[in-house]
């Protein structure tokens, strides 16, 4: 019985560009769990994360020709695809509608086990009153831990715009607290 092949990153990319099924299986076997963790960190719904993971691998398969090793490692490229696909899902009308359709009990059980001080203070409830463009930034920065620079890159908006919107969101939140 043969063991699973191992590839250097360049060999793997070359085989993926040649549409080699064995290379794609290797890619899935070695990266699916990690990418699913990235997706779950954003989506927090195991069912939906599986769908997003599948979409991520379809994008990788279709877009492997655009991968440029001079801009970063293969994993970093796939990580960014997973992150942006997850964020796109959160922004989609379908996702928002599905979240509206959850009962109160369902919404409660979907929350992460670790509830931080932000939840205890009702910060998530306060954030829900913000404009959508502000809410996304606060969620990504405060709850997901992304820097403003990372958010700028993820959402493809200028860093100055991210900073201005974050400042406006903070001002709005302060007004709610006072």
C-alpha cells in the first residue's frame, strides 16, 4: 500500500494548474480543517461553514491560475479566499434572511461558548443599532481581532476610510452608553 504523496509548495501549485485530481485531493486533505477553522471563526455556524468551505475549494480550483507566489504563500492566498468568501456570506441577503428566521432559542445556542465582557455588557446588542458599514468594522475589529489594516485589505477599502468609520462607530456607541 502506497503512502500519501508529499509535495513541495511549487510542485503542488504546478500540479493544481495542470488540474491534477490527486493534487487537489492532497490540497483538500491537508488544508480543509484549517480553512474550515478560519470560516467558523467568522460564520460560527457549522452547517453554513461546510457550504462555504466547498465554495472556497471551488474558487481555489478555478482561480489557481491567478495565484502568484511572489505575493505570498499558497496557504495565505487560500486563507484570504476563505476569509473573503466567509465575509461575503455574512453580507449576503440570503445569510441575513436566514438569521432573521432563527427563533430566539436557536440564536442563543449559535453563540460561541466563550462569552466575553462585550456580550455581558450588551455590546453586541448596541452594535446591532449601528449602520451596516460601521457594524461590520466593529465586529471584525473587536470580536474577531482583526487590525484596521487587515480589515482594509479584507474589505478592499482604504485604511483612512476604515479609521474614519471606526471613529464614527465609537462616537455612536458612546452616545448610546451615556
